[in-house]
C-alpha cells in the first residue's frame, strides 16, 4: 500500500512537471542579416589642364605698326599718311629756329577709346638692331587743319615765348619672334593725336606716318 502511494505521487509529479515544461514559450530564432559591400575602384581623376591662349595675330606688312585689340585677339590698321619735315627760322634766326613735322587734317580717322594697356604689334624684316632708333611715336597737336609736333628747337639771341608743340612718347619693345615685336607703354597715353614716324633717314623731307587718335571712355 505504501509502495502504491509512492508510485502515484511520483507519477503525479512527473505529469505536473511535463505540463509546466510544455507551457514555456519557445525562444524565437535569432536572425542574422548579411550585408554585402561591393568595392568599386574609382577611375583616376584627370589633371585639370589650362586652355592655352590663342596665338597672336601676325601683321601683314613689315615696318607698319598695328593696334592690338586684346579682347578680340585681332590687329587694326592705323592711318597711313605722310608728314613734311619743316625747318622754320624766327626773325632771321635771332629768335632761334624750330624743326617740326606737319601732316594734313587736324585729327586722325582711326581712333581708339582704350586708356590702359594699349599695345601695338609690328613686323620687321629681321635686320632691325635698335628698333627705337628707327621708329618714333609723337603726340601731335592740331593746328587749324593740320597736325604738328616739334622735333628740335634752338633758342636765339632774343627770347621767344613760343613753346614746342607736341612731344616724343617713350615706349618699350618686347620681342615675340625673330621678326615680330610688341610695342608697350609704361604710362597710359593721354587723349589726343598720335603718329608713329619712321625716321631711319632724317635727310628726307617727307616721312611715313602711321597715325591714330585716343578718345578716352567716360568710365576712364
């Protein structure tokens, strides 16, 4: 009888233990997400190259200055005229003498409105050694229907208050190639009348002049 009680008690305990175990919720399965990263090799970057400036225009004729329009990268012909070399004595030389260039018309038909960084291009035959000794730039002064510039002036015994007209303009030369040069100025050109005069032979009485006028813009 005692043995039967022990067996029944054990069976009841096992049954209860089984029910408790069955009632426990099952643990959810652990999920692992796999992320695949694809390695892509970026193409090498090309170095940034600066665009080369366009070549400078070349003058058509030799020994003839051309105005260089930098914005349009083009050259413009100047007025092609002649000037007479005149020697004038005042009061039979008592008041000295004046030598000057004179050319017709009071102003040039070729005009520019730039003030700063004015440059000219000129082509030579390649045999010019001292360029500035062959060509000069003068600022002419309008006199009636002509343009004049004083080249030399000698004082006489008597005092003369007449001053020289116009003036010589200095410039520098930059060699571009063997035959081509750039004419530059250290200071801005004043408004007025100008002319390049080819003075290779001062024994002549008539000289070639390449004239132009400067009219500043209102913004200048």
